[in-house]
């Protein structure tokens, strides 16, 4: 199989991208591992100004992953469908299209088999997990065909609870419906056109895990699900006695530290303290009782503890702080420049 990996929204701020870390590894590395096992041997990767150097440095020519990788540039002004049209010379007769925001465990080989059996122009992978989707909410007919795709609607006002995951099986003939050389949104323009002209757009509802990690709230939820093993991605490191605690190479655990699962530590230096459950720390992050931010005017301390998710970003460490209020989750985040031990 061949897969076209669409780029992240140029306005995205770290989340919903192929380079977004998922338990200390870029999401694209996790996806490549599962994609290769399902028969994906060739990638076309749309790279933009924000992630071009990172993705090319990570993937190279694909030989590291036993894949062939080619790159697509200049797509950002063209939208999602425009990017697919731009990639037309590189694409096979059938291929997979993936937006990076969907973190999933879909069986793409099974989806592609269904796509062929139904003789569909496009097969849309759907999920019932989540409250909304940037790619729309679908309505299915009795034969499993997509009757409509509604944008900007909450589940309460939508025709169904089937979220478009942004993962598609496509036949190359669908590209004849996409105009070249201008901005075209697949979800806002191409899908309504195909549905309106009677083209066969099939809906596929796999039982596998899927979450659209476009906000800190859903990004946190995906890590909780992963640490609870609801999402079957690999976690690097050594699990301690099957207790739900993974310790990475280079981690230093101080005397008297109590680790409460589930949690992951990768190269973290821990002082004497209790480390609460559901914690994820970035590479070589020093844990102290009251780390401070030297670049904030009020220099307020920010304790790292329960439900704190840390990921490295450039020279800073981004800290997401989550609190539950009346059954709902609120969130806030800031940048902190903290000492990193090498």
C-alpha cells in the first residue's frame, strides 16, 4: 500500500502534527510502525515550513523504516484536496490519505480491502470517540454510504455521532474532481461535490481506537488512554514488573521516590518526592519540588505533580496543567524555561 501523509494545519501550535510527541516519540514513528505491519511500504509526505527539517531529518529516504519516502512541498496554500491534487503524479491507483491529528490504531489493510469490495471512490474512516471533529460529522445511509458531511456542528446538533477521522482510502480517479492550482478543501468542497454528483463515498466504522488530538484536553486524554493500554502503541523503556511503570534509558530514580502507575519516565532525574499517577515527563527533565520560570515577570513556582504533562518544544518546556471542575475538564498551558540536565 501507499500512503499520503497530509501536513498539519499551518496555524497549528505543536498539536495535531506528525511530529507531536506521543509518549516521548513523534506520532509519525508510532504510525509508521503500525502502517508497515499492515503493508504500507511507500509514503508521500507533505512537509511545510514548520516541520520540513524535522520530518526530513527523521524519515530520510525511508530506508531506516524499510519504506520508500518521497516529499511534497508547496502544498500549504492549496488546502487538503489541493495538496492531494498536487501529489497526483506520485500516487498509485489506490492509496491511503491521513491527516496527522487523528491518533489511531485503524487496520488500514482491512479498510483498503473494504474500499475495493465496495468499489468506492473514497472510503471515510469514522469514529464515535470525541465531541467534535475538524473534518466534519457524517451521516450514513442504510448501505453504508456517506449521505452528508456536516462541518462546524456539535454532536448535539449533528445528524449523527459519527466523526470523520480524517483518514481515507482513495481511488486515483477521484482526483479528476479536484481543480488544480487553487485552494481546495477536501472536507468543505470536494466531499460535498462528490456526494452531490452521486459518487460512491463509503463510510467505514472500525472498532479500533481513535482520538483527534488537536487540543490539550484531547492530547492529555490520549496519553491517559495509552498509559491505561486502551491505545496499543509501543512505549519505549523497561516496564517495572508489569506494574504500568516504564523507565527509559538514562533515567535516574532517587532514593525514597515513590512511583505510582501508570507513568512513563524517559531520562528524567527525580529528587526525593512522591510522583503521582498519570504523569508523563519529557526527555531528561529534572523533577524538583518547586521549579521556577526565570522568564515570567512574577516568577511564580509551578509544581510538577498529578496530571502534569510535559513535552519539549524548542528551548522551552511546555507544561499542560489540567483540573477537573464539576465533571468537566478545564485546561491552561504556559511556557517555562527550565534547567535541562544533559
